[in-house]
C-alpha cells in the first residue's frame, strides 16, 4: 500500500472526458477542452496527496508484548481523527506471519475529533520474536478522487512463548499436581536419607542404628545423629532438538508440543520440591537450564527457550547421555524426549539409554509421528503407498523390539501422541516419585 490509488470517482470523470475527446474529432474546440480537463484531472491527484498529508491522524495499537503459542490474545486498534473533515479510512494490520496468517482490513468514516476502535482475537502460530509491521492506511482525499497511502510504524516487538495453558484432562492433572505440595497432602512418606543433618544427645527411644558411635566414643556419652528427609530429588530432561522433532504434528512441530509438555512437567517438579535440569541437544549440547525450589518465576526459563527451533540434522543421543553421566553425579530420573523415525536412530537411542541406566533411572518418552501412524493404518493403492506402509511397519517393529529390550533392562517407555504427551509425562513422573524409583 505505497502507491496513490485513484478512486472510482476519478475513473468515472476520466471516462466522461474520454467520451468528450471522441467528439474532438468532430469539433476541434471540444478536443482541446477535453485535453485541458484531462490534464487538470491528472494534476488533482498530487493535490489530493498534499492535502491529505497535512491532515493529522493518530493510530494506536494495544497488544501484549508477550503472548503464548496457540493461546488467544486480544489485539486492539484505534484511530483518532484530528482533521477538520470526516475521514474515510481503510486500515490494514499485517502483524507478522508468526502471529497472523492473513492481514486484517477495516474501513471506517471517522468524524472530526472522533475515534474508531477495533478489537480482534489473535492466536499466535509460531514461537519466536517478531517485530510488528507498520500499520498501513489509505485515506480518501477531500475531493474524493484518490486514496492516499500512509504508514505508521509504532516500532513494537512481540515475543511468542511456548504454550502454558492445557485443556481437558491434561489441565486437570496439571492443576492437581501443582496443588499437591510437600507438607500438604504429600504423595507418599519418604524414608531417611544418609545425609547428616545434626548431632544431639541420646534420648530414650532413639534407635541404636542412629547412634553416631565415633562421636559417642570421643565424648564418652551416647550421641544420636539426625538425618535429612529425602525431600529434594532430581529430574533430568534430555530434549531432542534434531531432525526427528522438526516435522509437524498437527499445526505445530513436534518440538513445539514437547516444549509445552516439558515446561508443564518442570512446574510440577518444582511444586513437588524437586529440582529439574533441562538439556536441549541435537548434534551437540545446545542449552542447559536448571530450576529448583529457589526458582520463583519461570520467566527466565521461557526467555531461554522461546526461540529454540529444531535442526535438520540427526541428534546425537550418545553425547546427551555422556553429558548426563559427567555432570549429574546424583541418581536421577532421566527423561529422554524424542521421536523415533528410523531404524538407525533406534539403535543409537538404545545404546544411549543403556549408558544412562548405569547411574540413573532412564525413561524414554517417544512422541509418536502422525505420518507413521497414518501409513500403518492405510491401505496402499499403488507401489509408492505399499513401500511407505512396509517402511512404517519396519520402523514399528524396531520400536517394539527396542521397547521389549529396554523393559527387560528395567528402562521404562512412554510412547504417546501429541495430545497425550503432557498428561503422560506428568503422571509418569508422579508415579515414579510415589514408588521411590529414583
């Protein structure tokens, strides 16, 4: 919307002058008059531009600077007319492709000193940071002969964070888990750890196994040791950001679904007074984020994650397992969140999980590929369809073989689609915690 556009009135006048020009072949005077009027009609276009450019118009935009993917946000637009005449305006709000798929067009006639307002509901499509585009206007000139363009750049930016709101059963489970804090309706009683908390005088009724014999011998009187309760456990989430997570599962990528589920799980972990380490990896370790009971806000976590995108390269599961073995000495629940798409990835993943099992309690979270499920259930009509179904069956068989091998080694597996990912991860974590599996 950068060029001055004649209106239908201008074209109608131009058509009448064209008819008058035809009569110029009969009467030379009529032809000269038509040429003069044509020239005047052309000169009126820059005049319209000049007059409109001197008229004051104030445009405002009300939109949050932080929104969440897939969650509705309200966009407000306002236009104030400070000119001395009624303005006929066409407003175009393009935003950005990550926020709005198609531009918004609104038309209004605003009286002098008046204001027009519009409200729209926007559902952000893609994560990341977007610079809001200028608001484009077309204002009809005072003679009604041309639409004059104008752009107003408000220089605003919007960050699209991963989704946080979960509906249905997943939302109910998430809210229930966030309310069940340690000390108030705990999940299960915990045993005594071996970490020394304090020493005190022996009291009748103390168990002999709690006597600190070395200190008792030094002081020549019985001394009892007090140990801490096993309240603070650790969860490590290894999130695949490689090729397998770049494909779509509905309108979003698999990584979008995984990030939303992982953030919900981390909130539950903190509510349960545990700590969580999120490790993003592809061909190498890309980012490590640690949250614990001292974390009061997840803003820092969102700021670190919202621009992360999947790479079109194979993920190195072995590098992720090696990092975990080197940097997490304490036994933890280690979730490997990925999507198995081929046979080669199955073998590498199995080896990495075996390495994790040497020290930690590994859990494989497999986000099922909708395309793979579709090929498995499809009835092929041609050679290409038969090949796709055969390949899907081979991958499914390899996944089942991996599942059996992992379970035989005490490694748990959660395989689910994008809809059940959040609730599956939360329920599995709570189950493992209640059964003291890590």
